């Protein structure tokens, strides 16, 4: 199934903008696509994972989460962020099965740039893997910038990427947005 006509895909970057109705949060519209927004997403072919692309930045839940309305897992709820690298999911008309893989992303407050959160991939890289039922949302407003750091002792330059939201985001603003409606 092709993505809904409610979604405009930018060809120059993996971020997307929503063109029509969208779940709102404290800051505005179109910042985070929440799987729990039943006006936009559902199960199977309508699941948020069906419109993800490699490179998308997503929020997922660990510890415990819901599968078909049943709470599973035995840990404390934690929300984590990753950049999607691989999507291996089968979608039917009413369910989704598979795995999402990506790189762990850390955040820090970026008060010096007044841009809210700074997103970065820590080194060494940390691979993550989770199921579509753990997906909370996709963050749409991150712009990635390549930076070069120099190690003057060795004469090496290392290139890193860091992301900033075009709209200031608050840390953990997504907590509670994944609860079943």
C-alpha cells in the first residue's frame, strides 16, 4: 500500500511534513507523528512503521509495552531515540510483524544555540532493535549537520553528525503520548 495522501514526502531529506490533520503536542503541529494518533495511524498497513524510511528519527519504548492490548515486558518504562537503519516488517490489513533496527541517539540540552535538544549518535555506535509495537513516534523536525573535530595530538580529523530540531523540543515531551486510546 502506498503512503496516505495526507503525507508529503520531501525528496531532498528523509524528514516529512504532515499536510492535514495531525496530533498536536505542547509546541505545535507536525513535530512528532505519534502512533497513538488514531486519526492518522492504526494497525497493519496504517501503522506508523509502514511510512518510515531509513534515516528517520524515532522514539520507541522499552521495559514494557502493549501487544494487542496486553501489557508485556518486565522492566521499567524507558523512552529511547534511534535513527532507523533497517526496516524488516510485514504488514497485513490489521497487524504488523517484524523488527526495526537502528543506531541509538543521545540528546543533550543545547541552551547555547537556543535550539532545544541536540541529537547525536554516540561513539562507539550502539545498535538497537525493537518491534513495531514499541514504536511511539517519529520526530519530523531534525536537521542534521556534519561537524569536524580535530585531535591535535594525532593530527586526525573526525567527522560527526549532530541534529537540531528546527522547532525547539523539550526533553521527554513524548512521555505518555503512547498510551492506548
